[in-house]
C-alpha cells in the first residue's frame, strides 16, 4: 500500500469522529454499577510490566471503533514502519529518524553514510560501556591516579532534559540495588549562576565532564564549557584530563586532543529523542553502570515492538495518541497535565514538555502548507502529591477542562517506609492517585456552589510494580511513540524545531551590536 500524507481534516474518519463530541460522560461511566468492569476492560499491557488504563477517558466502544478507522486511514503503523526502515520522515531537514534503532531492530537494515546504522549505534554503546568500566575500575583516572567520583553533563535542551530526568528517575533505585557508581550533575542554562552553583558543589579534581553537542557549535553549551575549563585551570587541573565529548564525527569536538574520549551520534537522532543514544548513554553508564543503561534500552525496545501492532487495543502508544487527538481536536481541550506519583519522575514532565511541544507545536504541515485545525497541546505537570497542593485547584474547578495522565507504582524505589495511622507512605500515595482519578471523574454535588465539583474531567493511568531501568525505558518510549503517532495524524513534521532557532539568531544580532529598533530598545533596557 502506498503511503499518503493527508491533513487531518481531509480524512473521512475524522469527520465521523467530530460527530461524537461529548459522546461519553466519565462521571456517568464511573458512577455506574458496571464501573469496576470498565476499569478492568480498559487495561492495555505495555512494555516492562506497565499497563495503560483509559477507563476514565471520555471514550466507549463507538468512539474506539472510529479511532481505529482513523488509525487505518491515516496509515499510522505503516508510517511508523517507514520511520524505522529509514525513510526520510524529517521533511524539514531532509533526514531519516532513527532513534528507535538505538534500542533495537524493528525492521530492515538501515544504511547511511556508508554504514549499517544499527551496528553503528551498538558500537558506540559498547565503547561507552568499556569507557565507563575503566572509569569505575580506576583504569581511567585523574592526573594523580585517583578515581573520578562525579560526572557532570554540559548540554542544553535534549542534551540536558532527557538525560537529567532519566538520571533522577533511577538514582534511588540504583542506590537501593547497589549499582550506584558516580553522582551525576548537570549544567544547561547559559546563566552563569547555573554553572557556578554546580562547580561550587563539585570536587573538581575528581570530576569528569561530558560536553554534549551534536554540531560542536551550540553557543550555550560552548559558553558553559569555557566556564568549566576556566574553573579547572584555576584549580590547577588540565581540562583535557577531565572532559569527554558526545558529538557527531564531523564536529570540531571529534578526534580532538582536548578531550579524553569522544562518542558519536548522528543527524538522524533529534535532541529530544536522544536519551537512548550516547547522549543519555554516557552519563547513565557512568552513573549507574552499563548494564543499567542496557536494561533501560531493553524496556524501550519492548514498548517499541508494541507500537508496530495494527490492533489499536494492543498498541498502547497509538491508543493514547488517538484519544489525545480526540481530546484536542473534537473536545477542544487546550492542555494535558502529566502527573507522576513517583518522586523519581520529578523532572519527567519537563522532559515531556520539550518532547511534545517542540515536536508537535506546528501550524504548517510537513509540506509547509498552513493547517487550520488544532495541533499539539500545552504540556505541564509536577509529581503528586505536591501538585495536589498547587495547581489541582484549577484542574478540579477551573473553567478549562484539562485531560490528565497519571503515572503510579505499587512499590517505592528506596525500599524504606513508615507506618502512620495504620498505613504506609506508599499506600497513602496510591490512595491519593485513585482518589484523584475518581474525584476528577465523578465530582461532588454540594449546596454550596464553592464546594461543588462538576466532574467529567478525563484521565488515564499508567501503572506498574516499580520504577526500574526497564520500566523507565518503556515509559519513555511510550511517550516518544505517542508524540510520533499524533504528529502523523496531524500531518506535521515532529522531528524539526524551527521555532527554537529564531530567538537564538536574534540573540547573536544583539551580541554583535547590530540590533536596531525595538530590539535595540530592549537591549538598552538590559544594559547589554
């Protein structure tokens, strides 16, 4: 079957879906006598033991059947196959999209730049594993032969958000499971206070720094590198003995004596999709060991495999994506909140914010033509129960309905807990998740309007036994694939980010002294 790329509003199944606006009340569904059966029925297995449950979403069999039609008409699994088989999916930059190959081979061999790309990514993963082992054993050490104890990643955007979120997600697990090797820190903001704070709390003589820049020319990253090198020199240390690079083989950072080692990626892996490449691999392997990173990749590969299934109810990422399209384009909801009830996932919503909004925040289709329907929602979130004492007020009683995505686990990572008033902290955490789902769905009537909750706030739940390297990999791949499928439905290019570039170009104009008009006026306000 030939692949066709059509705008959403040209698809007959979308017109059918529009007729189903407000077709289902989750308040009615979860208040009914059959609610427990619905919860059990709406559970879809994910990779690494996770489950996606959509019982509190505004869908029923009729809506799901139309979503199936939409998946088929938009050729979603066929377009995914095109992606992992090496088609030029990134039309804006005329590139393949190959981050799935970092964690497994879903289809045919993909060859580019004269090499088999799966073999290339495996080779780099092996090189990183060997380097990390030498650092941990002391075979690679500082000038005095002392072991490195801290790793600091210097990057911005996808070179920071994803790896930082993944590190924080596994830090407690690694300590509890005796795989914690080195503390990791991150420098991203060009604000000098960021680098200064990290360096002030770091034993520089025992720190190894990872400079992450695919092009080797990222202004903010190179600025922070200079900041770090200056601090190392002032401490009497040779920067070349403390720095490695993750970059492309054609960048000025490659084969450069200023670095202990360089590990390579390519233009076929976008920054926000790079956590399973060397961008995440170097820092996670140094922090936790190469096996932990490998288990993380295996979880992602397991979830990727499910994303190839044409059966919508056996493809959790595609189902999540299409329910999201229904919420955005039919129900008209402006945002989605990601609410992980796990402290380890404290920065996961920030990573998803970039992943989703940088990918699908587009108003032209993949051919550059203006589109006149809604695309990506605003993504935000914080861990529960913190968020309950913050922005949940608006979610419960605000004038906008915001779909919710809960993430929860039966067990904590550290293995320590306390019983207070008859239950553990973990049980209290789980009780809060279920209570919030029901409160958002069913609301509460009250004679006092100020205490009335309308309900009918839709939510989904991803849950599992524990946040581990494998389940984290599956969770990450789920959201990457969800964003991809939504981009296919909206017919946008989810793999470039022109919106990131304009401000950077104007900043260079300011720094060069060539600013004029309003730009110059704002420059003078800041005394630049």
